[in-house]
């Protein structure tokens, strides 16, 4: 198991799922949100010509911005669980796993901040 | 109340799978769906900045929209996009299958094999349609 080698709290799990059910449910709920958002985007793009006007108009209303941001944040949480599982399956040294997990989280937060700017610039 | 302390036994580890075996073992179809779900998910995660950048370009202005259209008209770019589209469709369709399995729908061997087949039967034609659309055939 992924535990620090010695010292205070040496039995404590440093990296891992911690609360498996939260992640499991979170990943599934966010997947439903993402599917619905993709269907919404896909259907509005598919029926009708795709020009800048129609595309930008789709993202113009506040509700669409909020919906898209919720979807993108769902994507980030979904990706976090998935990528974390990959690290947990293949990377065993605690230091390596913790570093990769840290990079993943920071990276995803950065993407989240960026998506706010992308959506609210329209 | 009695306290019970379990003696800590080493957990059994079964490392009977090595690299040469990985190459010769034949995965069942559901196994392929599973590993490709993971690979496509990792791929989409890595492509996230590219996708966000494309979303950004598509939304900033008419000028950047046309710039993106220009970039996406390159053959190699189209190939990369098609690869991502395949990954997306596989991940989406396989994901729906997992949601159904989580709801205990189709968990017997026969129907799970059929649904694994269905993942390919849906995601590959969708990718083909996207390819034809992307390369201007339809």
C-alpha cells in the first residue's frame, strides 16, 4: 500500500482513493452531465450550417455559459478520477504518485481557470 | 468490549503476468473495450489543452474562427483530430455501456459480450462518418 515509510502517521494513506464511493459516484454523475452537454452541442451543430455567427450565438446566453462551465468543471473532475486511477494502477512509489497527482490537479485547475476566460470572452 | 488485534500477514500477491505473456494473452472483446476506454480517456486528458485552445479560437472572433478553419484544413491536423474523434466516440459509447453495467443491466456473460460488440458497432461507424465529413467526402 502507498504509505510513507516512517515517522508520525506512518500508517496513514498519503495517496489513494480515500473515499472510493465519492469518486465512483462523482465520475458517473459527471459522465451523465458531459453526455447531455455533448448531445446538446452536437445537435445544435449538426442541424444547420456551422458559421461563426451560429457558433458564437450558441455560447452567447448566460445560461449556456453557465451550463458549459458546469460541463467543463464536470470534465475536469471526471478526468481527475480517471487519471488518478491510472496513476494508482501503474505508479507504485509514493513520491512519484504524489508528484503526478499534484501535477494533474494543478494542471486541471489551470484548465478550469482558462475555460472561464474562454466562455466569458464571447 | 473486546479488542481484537489482527496479526498483520503479508497480503498475497499474484504477479503471474509478465510482458511476453501480455503479448500472447488474448483479451476478450470486453477487455479490449476496457483498455481502450482507459487509453482513449488518457488521450483525451492529454489533448485537453489542444481542445480548449481550439474552443478558444472558435469563439474569440470571426477572424480566429477562420484561422482555426485554416489550421484544421491541414491533412496531418485532420488525422490528429480524427484520432481524437475516435477516442471520444469510443470513450463515450463504452462509458454508456459501463453506466448500464453499473445499473446491473446486461451483466450476464452473453449480453455483456453483445454490448462489448455493440460498442464497436456504434463507435466505429460514427468515427467513419466523422472521417468522411472531415475529409470532405460528405
